[in-house]
């Protein structure tokens, strides 16, 4: 089982790729993957009875998530 930080690293990686993607379907798929990793991190925090981590999503050049 991964650590919370590892899930968040993966989420950020996918958010960065989504922020740079120009193809709409690819962008949506990458954003979906990032969301899934953030949910895994949240689930792990809950299992460990730790408070949520407030780590903002990566934004594209226009300031959009």
C-alpha cells in the first residue's frame, strides 16, 4: 500500500500533464486519473485517522484547474 505522499505525487503528475494537454479527451482522462489518486490519498488518510491534506490542484497557464 502506498503512502499518502506517493498518491499525492501521482495526482500532481497527472494534473500537470492535464494542464499541458491540448486534446480535450486526453485532458479529461488525465484529470480523472488525478482525481482518482487524490481520492486514494484521502482514503488512506481516513484509514490512518489523519486530518485531510489541503494541497491545491495544479493549474494551467490560464489559472484553470
